[in-house]
């Protein structure tokens, strides 16, 4: 299995801040990483696919980068609706695996 | 816009079978452009991919669950379903259905998702 190690596991920030979440893969996976946002009681939402491509309808303050084993999700100018849990996921292997999640909280 | 609506019981007894159904609306389930998946999140833990069913009816399962898992598709009803047998407390989780875009090679992703169903395994 490809392990996706996500950090930090939790993060406190204020509205207007910029934050970065990191995912490291246990082997090289080219650019095959997707990022999702989860909120309690809501359907998870795709934010970024193929490491850096912004899903249609997702605000441009979300961005992704990386290749190989190191990937990042950056949210610039945090908005109140951005406080949620974020997960990375690799699609390189058909045994799809996710990071452990980052809980983004309001400071 | 495609929507996935989940249905099924929220409480299952240990050793019994967990059954969930996902109904697809606003788009066709009868296509090889998309695959149909189940994913779960145990309380306080990360997401775990459970398995995929294709429009043809063939399947691809997580090896850790394969011996207990059955997934199938009913194209006439635009539904796909999950059955997980011999459940234990470790199977307590929020279960999600999700469509997967079947891009070139490894270029694929889960979107959209269902709203999630909390399934608790308890007597």
C-alpha cells in the first residue's frame, strides 16, 4: 500500500490567514494526488485533482502543488467557510489511500 | 448536476450484514467514463477506500475487506450497492458513496460524493 502521511493533523488559524497542508507519499506517485474538504453532515468536496488542477467552482484561494512524494495544499486568505477537515488521496495505485486528515480550526 | 443519495440502516448488529444503496440522479450510471465507489471514515480516523463497481458489474475491492464485501450495480434503477458481511464494532463508520472519473491511467478522482451514512455496529 502507498502510505500518505499528512501534516499537521490539526491547525488553528484566523480569517484572512494563509495556511499550507502537506502530504508525503511513501513512494513516488508522480502528480496523482487529489485534495478534498470534509464538513460534518455534508458531502465531501473535491478541491484539487492531479496535484494542482482546481476543480470547477472551487475558489481560487485554494491551490495545490507538488510531484513525486511531496505535495501541498495552500489556502490563502482564509474565509469562515474554509474551517473544515482536509484530506489528500493518491490515485497512482488502484488501492486508493488517503492521508489521515488535517482539522483546520478557527483561532 | 449529478447527485448521489444514500440509503440504508444506521444500526447493524454484530455478525450481521451491512447494506447500503446509492442512487444516482442527474446523470447516467450507464457509462464507462465513471466508476462507482464506496469509502468510509471510522470515528476519529481517516478515510478508507472500500471498493469500486463498474457499469459492467465487475468489481475491484480493498484486499482488507474483500472476503466480506459484495458490491453490485442496478443500472435499471441507477443504483449501486454495498454489502459487508460479518460486521464488528470496527466497521462502525460514516460510509460514503462517490463517483470516480475514469481519466487516463492514474488520472482519476472522486467527485461528487454522497452525504454520508453513519452506520453503527452494536447489539
